[in-house]
């Protein structure tokens, strides 16, 4: 089955790629989840628009990726989160929260889909966060998660 990916799918491709998958995988998972559309001749126009959008937000070359990685290493990202007993967070810190913290710290603009969290961040502390900027460049920086001040009753 030939499909057009509308989102990045690990081990398959990124948005705008035309790929061949097994019919069950495409019909039962990729299409219902909105990760892909069926390939048609008219779908080629959508492929072109997806690729133009991806090119606009993509880091173009290796030198640019390295400069963004250097800026990211110098960024001190900090998140203040509500905690309960035992310094456990209410909920967890997501990739979108990490991107927002980097932006507030004056760091470079990064795409939340490029943030690689090893596991869910559910407690306070310092975490090493990896961001895959380019196939050859992965930037790492420290994220500090601290508890919000509790209100007195």
C-alpha cells in the first residue's frame, strides 16, 4: 500500500515522504491516527505543500545545527512545577514544556518533535535533555525542575 506521511513516524519516515507499507499497517493504524493519507495523483500537491512547510522549519545544514547546539548547551532552562508529597509532580513535564522553558530562557527555537525525553519527567531535579537537530547533531542541555511555592492554609 502506497501512502503519504503527514507526520513523522519513527523508523518509517517524516512528513511528506511517500512510502510503501503493508496494507494492514496503513489501513488500521496510520490512516485512522491521521499520520498518513492514501497516495493518489492529486495527493502529490499535498506532498509538495508538506515538504515546503518542513523545509521552512528544518535546520538546513550541519553548520547551522552545530551553532544551534552550542547555543542550546549554554541555555539554563528552568521549569517550576506543582508538587505533591515526596516531591512528585502533578502530571509530568512534556516536550512542549521543555521547548517553552528553553524559549523563556532565551535559547534557540527548537521543534518539540525533536526533543528526546528518555523517560517521563515526574519529579523535581536536574535532567539531561537531548534534542536531535540534524541526523548528525544531537544537542544536550540541562533542565532544572523545581517545586512551586506552596500556599499556606
